C-alpha cells in the first residue's frame, strides 16, 4: 500500500507543485508541439522512480510516465474551453487508474486483493448517498413549501446544491472519525453566514424554507453517519 501512496505523491508533486502555470498555458496553446509536455512527462517518470527508490522499478516508472503522457496528450488534443472542467476530472481519474494498475502489477495483485475492504464499502455507500441522492430527496420533501419567488442575490449557478453536498459530506466525515463537536461548529458557521441573507430578506416563507432544508440536510447526514458508525463497529 505504501507504493500507492508514493506514486500518488509523485503525481501530486509532478502535476501541481513543480509545474508552473506558464507550462500549462504553453501546453494548451501548442498542444503536442509544446516541449514542456515532454519535460512534464520526464519529470513524472523521474519522480516515480526516485520516490519508490528501487532500481527494479525503472521499467514500471517509464511505463507510468508514458501513459501519463498519453492521457495528457488526449486531454490537450480534445478539450475545449467549454469542456475543460470535465476533461480535468477525467484526466485525474485516468491518472489514478494508471497508478493503481502499476501498483497492482508491482505487488502481484495484492492491492486489488486486499482492497476495498468491507469498511470501505460502508463509507463509500454513505458518501454517495449524501451527494445527489440526498439533494433530490430533500428537494422533493420540501417541494410543497417551495416559495413562488426567491431573492435575487445573483448567486453562483447550482451553488446551493453543491454547498449542501459538501456540508453533508463534512458531517459524515466528522461522525465516522469521532469528531462530533465539529458538527456543531459547522452548523454554527453556516448559521452565521446565512444570518445576513435571512435577516435581510423580508420574505418569511423563504427564510423558513431555507431553515427546513438546512435541518433536513444535517439530519440526513447525521443519520447516515450514525448508521455507518454502527456498521463499522459491527465489523470489529
């Protein structure tokens, strides 16, 4: 498992810490003709080899670097301004799958044989539940109270939806790690941020609508977290 950690560290250093913004811009402009692309690939191979620290890992490090280059080349060739965010997510996911594949090969399958554990599936299922499924559920539960109009505060598109997902995931993480006091701090922090909007708004129905949604969001997260904690305890 430490091999997986080292290769992820090499990826983080190579993709984010030692890659200047001017390299990224140059690659986007010149695509496969950019010399920085090939320097970037070389750096990834060197980082992987050095961090693993085994001479026998030279060939896997070269393969890892070459596959990194293929993925980056595909992204540079096909992404547009409109699809840049989607290509970034796909790019990082593919890099992780390559790293996982290299680790599985190097450890003769032990990475996939020993993982995921039962505990992983419990946590992962709870996390998935608290994203879009919970958002849709909350929206349907409070649909009967949806105000006819909402204040025009020029908020970001779908910002409220993503904020709800993040707060539920935070609550879930706090509960399964035993940091119960942090849940209260998160709820308090959100209340402070929302206080100005709610007091400034004269529409009482909208205020009540927001409060019901917030309490439902935290309630679902706490129930899910509680069930996950109980299931994890049963595994011990």
